[in-house]
């Protein structure tokens, strides 16, 4: 079983810095909706919708 590393730091309320083995990412938003930018070029937008539904869209730069 491979080992993984992930650490999240809260910088300000609603702003987190996420660190893992390959990249850094910055997340803005709170429960319900947020946007994440990664050093690998990915941008993810997520939102919780009513009931058991959710929305997630990921795009890559370049």
C-alpha cells in the first residue's frame, strides 16, 4: 500500500493552502462552494446542490 502525504493550512477564514507530494494549491470559499487553483495548472470549481447532488468542474491550463 503506497503512502500519501497531504497537509492543509488555514491562512484566513475561507482561505486554505494545501500541500501534497507533487504540488501546492490554494482554495477560496467555504462550505457549499469553493474554487481551487493548483501549481500543476488545474482549476476546480465545486458547489453543493440541494439533496444528494453536487457540481464539480475541473479545467487544465495550456
